[in-house]
């Protein structure tokens, strides 16, 4: 959405509808950030998680080797507000992909670790990006119910 707005501005193709849409989008983004920051600075336990950049292994400049031996490694990272602790769930494409089920499984693995380390927690707020295929689906809902 933001890129569409930038391109329209650069190419003198800005419309009143696009300007209004971008203004509303920006306002929602800022409201979400404010809400997340309020949670983060409260005394509630908050876990922010996101899939990081895909790592291609091995890393090389030799193009023939790069394309024939490339293995994608995925890393879902979570940061817990309690004691400012980080967690990673790492897997390679030979085990699984990066769809909704894979992300949900990685989040559950991180949550299991948090429950073991902090058994006194009775409430945990989760924050993620709005990637629909990974976070806004029935798979994630059922995984969290589990």
C-alpha cells in the first residue's frame, strides 16, 4: 500500500481516493504501534514474533553452486517482554515450508518453551505482523487453542 502511494506520488498519478486510503492506512498503522507499545510498557507479558529473512545456505558467489545447492533456512523469532528474552524457532525447507501451519507450529514451540521457563505467567499477549496467510487463519487459532 505504501509503495503504491510512493509510486503514484513520483509519477504524478495521485488521486484523492489513493490519498485518503493512504491517510487512513497510516492512521491505523500508528494506532496499532501505539497499542503495541502500551502493551509492551505495561506489566503484562508480551511476545512479539515474526518470520525473519530467509537464510540461503550455503552462502557463495559462485552462481552454479548457489543454484544447485541452495537450501532455505527459516527463522521465526519471538521477543518476550518478561526479562527482555528472545526465542528462535529454526527449520530448513527439507523439514517444512513457511506457510500458516509451519508458522503456527513454530509459535507453539516458542510458547511451550516460555511456559516451562515462566510457569507463573497466567496471561500472554501476542503481537505479530499482519501476514494473512501466516497469522490470520484458522491454523494459528487452533494452534493457540492447543
